[in-house]
């Protein structure tokens, strides 16, 4: 990854993980609940499709996410606060807007730029994704290493993480703060 070719998004907190069901949404909700009182927060969950178009990347029939799009990407705004999907939980936590970006690997930048057009200038962005780090330099990138099998998308960007935690309950996670739009920091624990 060459830093000078990455899209700079300093107001964004990116949360990735080495495996599924590791606590990305738990961390995101915690940060949203703290920051949402101070400034607008917009979230995006990115599902990067790496397999053949029209086929499930996990094999079998799958959930339909990968097979439901045929162009480069699909950006969907979440409006339901009552369900159990991650995007619904983020909206319920206090986001002004939440989006699901389903995107083919070769359209990551274009899909993310379409998302950015929906974000108010003064908003903080919370992003659940590993792959987006290949085209974007966020203000802070937190990687959850849950010591399960490491997904290829996590392995590709693991070294670029600013902070690695072992769980959503890690003390460092509770210390994530934004001082002003674009200036993320970890408050020292002690």
C-alpha cells in the first residue's frame, strides 16, 4: 500500500477483524454512543465481493448479498432501527445515517466515493471493513485479532492497523476518542 495513492479520510474510524463475529459492531456502537452526542456520525458496513460475479464467495447458495448485484457496487441506506442486522444496530446506536456498501474488489474506491457523497461535511465516519484500507487512509484503523483463522482481507491490511486489540472488550477500545474531526487518538490507560 502506497500512502500517497490512498484517499485520505481523517474523520474516519475504520474497524476491521481477522475473523467473523469478532465484535466490530460492538466497538462501533460504543464509539457512536459516545460521539453521537457531540457531532453527527455516519456509518458504513462494507461487504467486499472477491469471487466471480453472480456466485457466492463462500460457496453454496449463501445469503444472496454477493449474487444480488451485477454492477460494480450497490450502496443502500438503512432506515430500519428495529431489526437485528448490524446496520440497524448502528442506526439504533445513534448514527445520523447508516449505509451498506456491497462492492466488487475492483470497484472499492468508486463505491466508497459514492458513499462519501452522502456524508455531511462535519460528520465523523465509522466504517466496518478490512478491504477499504487498500484504497483509503482513515484517521484511525483498529484491527480486532480474535486468533481464529485469519481472513485473507485481514491479512492483506493487518500491518496497516494503527491499533490491534484482542476483543471488543479490550481496554484500548474504550479509550478511542476524536478530539476534532480528523484527529483520532487513544487516551492513555493508566
